[in-house]
């Protein structure tokens, strides 16, 4: 019996096996990513909050959480995810706001006192929600851009508790985003405001308010110029809202409490 057919069959199998490609990696499920991000936020929260001085006002807290939840519920990736909003004393005299994975948002009391419009306040919240949507803090915590030793070998796994103090607020810290990151979040935030009915021009007004007070502004002049321009460009891509929310009666009432912070 000839062995040639057997040899040809063997050779064919060898060629086919060499041409085969490895299976594609399994796509990350949304719930896995959420758990992964929340675990990182849980590790970061005590390190951030121990350096913050909170301003507590129950009525104001309820109002802020209601507004933040309305913004989140009109944004599909955040829909039905509880949002915590906390008012804090400005860090180093600067009006810095923060957000941590797990939907914890921190707003500076000093800037809140300067706001004249509800759309500006909604813009502050929308911008921080946009930072969460774009996962800037997660990316910086897990890609070695700051000295925070987090183990993230698998999405969904819990990070290891840091062995040293993470750099959160320094120039290269986890919560100090690049100019490109800030611009991306401003553009995302415009969409959040549109979906919720708030006048997106409040975001331009917010940047201008910071530019008028460089002593307290968290951003330098070139960054604010880019934020103003990119926000205007994002607004121009959408049709004007009918009767957008600018300053409601509820806001005018709560503004008195804000001034007493």
C-alpha cells in the first residue's frame, strides 16, 4: 500500500494548523468594567478624603445629588448608578473639583459661592461625570502614570491596597489630567447637559468665571482658552435647546444656602 496519500494528508493538516489564528480575546462585559473601576475608586477614596475638609449642609446635599442623578440618568453608561456629591473646602486656595470611580464627586465651596446660574452648577457636575465616563483617573492609576501600585491583571479583579501613599493631586497625580483629557471631558459634558435640558452655555460661562480669577482657577490661561473654544465648538454642533434650564426657582432658593458655606 502506498504511503503517499497519508503523507499528503499529514502535510495538509500541518499547513492548516500553522495558518490557524488564536481565538479572539473575550470582550470585557460592562458590569466587569464597572466593578473594576469601583474597586480602584474604593482604594483611592480614603487617601483623597483624609486631605479634604467637608462643608456639610443637608438641604444642599439633597439638591446636588438630585441634580447629579438627573444628569447621570440621561447618560446611558451612568443610568441608575447612584452618584454621591460632596462640598469641600478648596484645596490650596484653588477651585479644584474631583471625581473618583464609583461616582463620587467633590465640588469646591469657593467656586459654588461664585456661581450665578444653575446651568453653571450643572456644568460643574456634568464635567466631573464626563471625567468618569472617559475613565481618566482609572487610566492614570493603572498605566503607571503615577506611583499608585494597582494590580489589574484582569478586568473585574480588585486592586491591591497601595503599599505607599498614592500621588493624587500633584502635577503628575492620578487626578491631574492632561489638557487633552480636559478638553475631551468638556466636549462629553456638553452632550450630558443637552440630554438633561440644561443650557450648555453655562459651561462656557464656568470657564470664563475661572479665567476672571486666575488666583483661584484650577487651570492656567492656555488650558482655559482651549476649554472655552472646544466647548463652543461642541455647542455649535447641536441645535439650540428650547427653553433650556438656566436658573430655576429651586436654584435661587438654594443659592442662599450656598453663600453661607
